[in-house]
């Protein structure tokens, strides 16, 4: 399946799979859901940043001066799609505390499932930054495509999309429209239902994260 979308990766690490299964359980509390999402996000950040460039730097250890790798440039920007993206953002910031942060507010029209942007706040120097765009659920792909279009319009240097659960429909859409955007997910589920929810999925990620339902 993944060969169909060369830019798509499922991170099959047992810790991620275990924690995601707990998140799917309808009886998992809001507090537990939030904690698990934060923990998985930290692990997904590890995968999403695996190609960050390093530069040799002289460092004085207590015994001698030698050359060691440090991150080169560190021009990262995490962009969260409101509101559920905030759950991934928190975990990623634990690992990347000095990354810049942007927000894109997008909601799905419940009738047409089309993405409508209502908020945008990004760093001014996006053209010099590699962006990791985050949203837990890649469902129809409409929100992801709208957000990526906006980031490209503002000339982001590169874009990676990180989600928790992806539907084949969403992966196909994003990778067909933007073959240059890599997608990292913790799982690829079966399909969407008639309302655009992922099956089996975990329900509404925003509601479960914030306890709004
Ligand atoms: N958004 C969600 O929160 N859940 C889904 O299953 C699909 C989109």
C-alpha cells in the first residue's frame, strides 16, 4: 500500500502502536488521551526530523577539544492546524523547544467537507524555514491541502506533514497534489465514513483532546 505513495511513511514502532491503540479506546479519559498524544508526538517528531542536517563543531570535553555534530541552521517551524493540531504541537515542542510555531485555523464545512480558513499566524521568515505541519487526523485531506497551499504561497523552504491516523483517501489526495510533501503517520486506517470520519479511527480528535463532547 505504501509503495503506492512513496512520500508516505507509517511509523510502526511498538511504543507508538501501543499508545495509539489506547487512544482509540472510547473509554480512555480526556487526560489520558492528551498524555498519550503528547508522548506519541514526541516519537513522531523523532521520525520527522531524522534528516535534519548536522554540522561538525569543535567542542571542549573535560579531556580534550574535538569535533562533534550539532544541528546545522535549526531553522524549523512547527505549524499546527487548529484546533486538534495543538495536541501534537505540545509533544513536538518537548523535543524541539526552540522551534518557531505557527497556527492555521481551518474548519470543515460539515455539509461539503470543504476546508475553510479562519485564522493564520506564521513567522515572517517562513521562506527560510523547514515546516512540520501537524494535525492528528488526515481524513479527506482537504484541510491538509488548504494548509499546505497557504504554506507554499508563503514560500516555506520545505514541508512535512505529521499526523496520527491517516485514511487512504487523505493520503492519496495530499500525495497526488503535493508529491514533494512527505507524510508521516502512526497508522493508516481503512476508509472514511459518510461524514468524513476515519474508520476505525478514534473519533473526533479535537473533542477527545479538549473534552468538548
Ligand atoms: N477529524 C477527526 O477528528 N476525526 C476523524 O475521524 C476525521 C477527521
